[in-house]
C-alpha cells in the first residue's frame, strides 16, 4: 500500500486564516476563516488582519485536523506560507508553524504563496485533470497578475506581469467607484451575468508584449461614471448590470489577448489559471470556448482552491516533502517573494 503522507498547511498571508490537511495529493480538510472586519474600511487593514489571524489560527488549525479525522501525531510535516504577503499576517502563520513542527518533532516546510496558487492544480480531484509540463499559468489575484511558464513543479518563469494594479484590484476599485462593498470582484461578476457586455465601451490599455496595465482602465471608468452621473444622477442604479458586464468584458478581453500572445510566443497550448480572480465566471467561460476555437487544453481550479486557501499550501508542502525539501527553524517570513524564488 502507498505510504500515507499527512501534511498540515497553514495560510495567513493576507486576510484569510486557513488550515488544511492533505493525505498524499488528496485534500481531507480545508478550513478558511474570512475576516469580515475589512469590508467597512473598503480594503484590508494590515494591523487588523494580524490581530484576527492571532484569534483565528488555533481554532482553524484544530478544526482542520478534526475534519480530516486524524490526530495531530499522524502529521508528517507542517507547511506554511512564507510570503509574499503582509508581514504582520505572515508572522502569525510562520511562528505558529515553527512551534507546532518543533512540538511534534516533524519537518517544517516553507511555501511560496504564488507557487502554491499554481500548484493547487496538483490537488487530486475526481473532476480535475492535472496539467502536464510545460504549461502556461495565468495567475490573477488581488495582489498579482502574471503569465508564468511552468516547466516543472518548482521551475517557473515569469513571461509577463502587471506594471501597475493587479487585475483583482481593477475589479475591486471599479466596484468601489460603483459604490459596491469590498471585495467587489465577486459582485461585479454577479451583476454582470444579468447585463449586456457591449453596453459601454472602455479603452483597453496599450502595454508591450505580455505585460498588463490596469490603472488607466480604472481612471477611464471613473471619468465615464462621473460624466454620466452629471447627466443622470441615477445612472449607476439604472445601469448597474450593464456597467458591470461591460467592465468585466473589457478586463477579460485584456487577459485573453495576452494569453493568446503567450501561446503564440511559446507554442504551449496547455493553459491553466490560478488565484482569486480565476473564480470569475466570464474568464472561465472564455477559456472553455478557447478549447473549441483555438485547440487549447485549459485547466480551471475548483472554486474553493482559487481564492486564498491552505489546501494549496499543503499540496505544495507535499510536493516538497517528496524530495525532502525542508526548512530550517531559523527561516523567516518574507513580505516580498517572487514566484521564481525557491528557498
Ligand atoms: O487570490 P486572492 O484570494 O487573494 C490574493 O492573494 O490577492 O484574490 C482575491 C481577489 C479579490 O480582488 C477579489 O475581488 C477577486 O479575487 N475575486 C473576483 C471574483 N472572486 C474573487 N474577481 C472577479 N470575479 C470573481 N468572481
Ligand atoms: Zn493569493
């Protein structure tokens, strides 16, 4: 019988406290505590995030172990997010993981959050196929927008990235202009389903090669809305669905254009997406269509593995465990960490 490797993953890079237990490549539990407190501030407040992580981490880890139906003594290693992220938030997960690994006398494994988003594709699921190497991954989240060539689990190359805002920020800032609460991305997606994507035209940015830019689009949307409100103060209310559909259409067009360029340049037609924004229904639809129209094979993560979660940390920990790639207890959290950086 195959050896059963139980890994506990801990994620605390931003505003979600999460813990997960995996057995080999299968997820046994994936507990996520969202921090509601930030909504009223219109964005994540770092100090409040660290305080909430402190409160959540023990119950979240306990729940993850209980749901997995194992005892903590069965854990083979503790994997944690080393970075990138908010330093105060990262410190909570890092310190907790170190203490637990020392207490249980099991290896400690540091995980790069950006790699973990991509490696969530290696979670074994009935309905999900794992991408073969090499593949292209479009990582789209609240903090990052990158096109990455993945040659093997830990060999990644950034082909292009945003020069200003991340795509998640483009969604969230547009939502804020429309008076929607934070994070607005999922709400834009929801209203867009009922709207006409061609109702309003927004200019797509002109940036070179495989890079992205979203700050100009945000300003364009702001000016457009301000102008329309002067004419009709109820413009947003009366056209919310169409505005959201048009914004979403423009953003997804930008992403698809760049992906097409990446395929042209590399000849790789295995396309994966990862990160919070890959929950977006329009990008998912467009990728399905690309299979038919361009002969791509696309890999779309299960919904719960798109936004920040510890299952992706645990699976990455498992992949590192297989090569005895452990961390020393002297390892420190790193707020800035590139997807290409292995420790
Ligand atoms: O990966 P993630 O959970 O956190 C970061 O590491 O940044 O991504 C969060 C981002 C937020 O900007 C949120 O608005 C966006 O993902 N998001 C969406 C959708 N669901 C989450 N954006 C568009 N459509 C969605 N359905
Ligand atoms: Zn993330």
